[in-house]
C-alpha cells in the first residue's frame, strides 16, 4: 500500500482531509472567483475553502459572492447582478478575510 501512496505523491497528488472545514469567516458562503487574481486561482479557492466557503466554478442563483479580480467580463457580472449575487471586488474580499 505505501509504495502506491508514495507513487501518487511523486506524481503530484496531494492528500487532504475530506471532513467539513472548520467554521471560519466564510462559513456558509458560496463563492466564485473570476478575473485575474494576485495568486493562482487554485490557491485562492483553497484558502477560501479553508475559511469555510463552498467554492463554486460558475455563478448560479445559489452563489452568495462573485469575487472579481482584474479583467472581468461584463457578461459574468451582468449574470451575477441578474441573479441577485453580490459582486465583490478583490480588495473588499481581502478585507473580509483579513488579508
């Protein structure tokens, strides 16, 4: 079993807990990141998930926040507004999470 796990780790797989994230400042928030971010998107998403957020890939009526970086398409913002989703610029999001 260990050689298989070592092989997967060598290929770049990571192990993580599948338990529910601890309650954090984003607990219960469903968020989507869009636009250019200061860090890689996966890193931003992992950080949000670690703070309790449910990170989504696309805007839906269930999304709470659309977090916008630079160069965001007008179509995505329009969809969010139509669905009643809060459009949050990156600097506001960082203030919320204390970053």
